[in-house]
């Protein structure tokens, strides 16, 4: 599984779970689910990590490298 596919899967799982997700976070996660999203900036990568922690999915996040596509 590619890093981009892992990001999509995590974003979709966080959206489905819904814990700690507000409108702004939901928009961000929704963009990650799109097949043509842009590379994450380091700030966005950190934000995704915080959302994963809030959603109880920090283990899945730890398996995703911060890479630029």
C-alpha cells in the first residue's frame, strides 16, 4: 500500500469514526480522501497526527511516512 493510500484510508476511518472532528477537520480529511489531493505540508501532517490521536488511531498514523509525492 502506498503512503498516499494509507493517508486516504486513515482519513476515511477518522471521518467514519467522527470523534474529535469538527467542520474544518472534516473538510481537511475529505480532501485527503480525494484521489488527486496535493502533498501534505509538515503542518498538515502534524494536524493529521493530532486528529489521529483524538480519534484513537495513532497507531495507524505512525505507520505513515511524511513524504512528498
